């Protein structure tokens, strides 16, 4: 959609305003297809997308920005991916601390403690690895956001929830 610079009328598919005939050129676009003004005006919203639940800010505050929306989508996907990993990890930690640990130390009188200890170690390791990966992806997204790039994140960037 274009907006006439003279009379303010909006229109599509023409280089001339249907109301007053003024020539309206396409807004300048960066290499990646987003307009330069969109990128410049919405970098901060793009950045916020990668700070956990703050992906909601660009969705609510810059709904017309394609650039902010691209990054909000990636922030949303990253947030969901972290949740999907964190929930079973936390559940397994809880089970291990309050169920497996109790069974193995009470019922088997301690001599099989290696089982809950090993489970606890693995679960902690998965949690730390997932957290570190999430942090790396967020940093990549933030750098892209400030550089005016709309690059897909590794692994999860192809998933589109926000159109
Ligand atoms: Zn006009």
C-alpha cells in the first residue's frame, strides 16, 4: 500500500495517486525487502522480540511493521521452544528429587543412589545445554535485529507462527 505524499490518500498498484495525480514512488527498500524506514523505526521492537515474553511488545505496539513482526515471530518460536524443553526438564527434576530419590534411598537403603544421581546429572546437563543454546540464538537474533537483517535463526527460524 502507498500513501500519497500530497493529499494523504492510500492506494495500491499505481505510481500515481488516483485522487490528485501526484507521482508516488515506492519507499526505498533494503536488500532484504524491508523498507529502510521500517527497519530504522522498529529496530528496538525487533530487539525486544528476543527477550523472553517481551516478543509481545512488537506484536502489540508495532503491528504494522513487517520488520518487527518478522523478529517477533522468531522471538515467539524461541520462547515456545524453550518452554517445550524446560517443562519436561523441570518435571523430571521434580520427579527425581521427590520420587526416584526417595524410592532408591529408602527402599534400596542407599546402595542404588547412583540411579537418581545419574538421572539428576543428565537432566541438569540437558537443562544447561538447552539454556545455553537458547541464549546463543537470542544473541544471534538481537545482533540481526540491530544490523537491520531479517535472517532466520538456526534450527527454528523457518517456523512461522505469525504471518
Ligand atoms: Zn494525492
